[in-house]
C-alpha cells in the first residue's frame, strides 16, 4: 500500500532544521517576530504580518546528502509521495514518518544535498515523545544542527540532549 503525506504551505519550514551556526540569527529573529506581534495584536488577530528574514546559514552548507538523511532516519517508514499546494515539483521533497504530525520533510538540490528540512506538525504526546526524541537526537548526531521552532519562538541545539529533552517536555 502506497503511503502519502501532506504538508500545508503554512507549515513549510515553520519547525525548521538549520545549522547550529544560525542560532544567533534565530534568536534575534524570534525577538523581532514576537516584538512585532506584540505591537500588532488586535482583538481578533493581527493588524499586520511579519515576514521572517532568510537565515544567512542554510542546512545546505552542512552538506548532508539525501541518502544520508534517509539512512539515519531509516527507523521511520518512508512516504512514497509528498503532497502540498506549496511545492510545484514534489519529486524533490521527501519524507519519513508515522503520519502528517510525526514526520520529517526535506528538499534536495540537483546535487542531492539537503537544501531545506522541517518537521511536520510536532504533535508531541506521551505516546510519541520517544520517537521525537530519537528523531531530534539522530539529527544532532549527524551534524551540528539546531531546531528553530518559529511558532513557539524556541531555538534548540540538537547536539545537546538536555535541550532536546526540555523541548519535548515543553509540549
């Protein structure tokens, strides 16, 4: 049976995996985002939107191949197809995971190097916290990576087990 996973365009890189060298940028950007939100909050939403700046450091600079990510995440079943209204060329977007809310997504470039990586949903409950812990740990063991949870305003060092544990417990 073919497995298909969907990600909404609003979720693209909202829980993003970046090189650890981007941590200072992420912390500054989160401060700006939340400061902007505070100034533009209204009774039923916001009066304006903040467009996040692109990080000066992308995961691409770490040089992780598509094959390496597939290998380190081989404990998660592979999805046969990734669907989204965001991506025109879904052949360059891949995912492994349990479902839409417990999945790792990535794009690769023409040289087979990961050019973007994000997590789907991050719906952490007691029944799946062990799998999220394992996902974050293996990513951090692969390269000096960090997680930028733009929704929650949190940056964590994936090479640091204590930061991973605190992040999972925060859910």
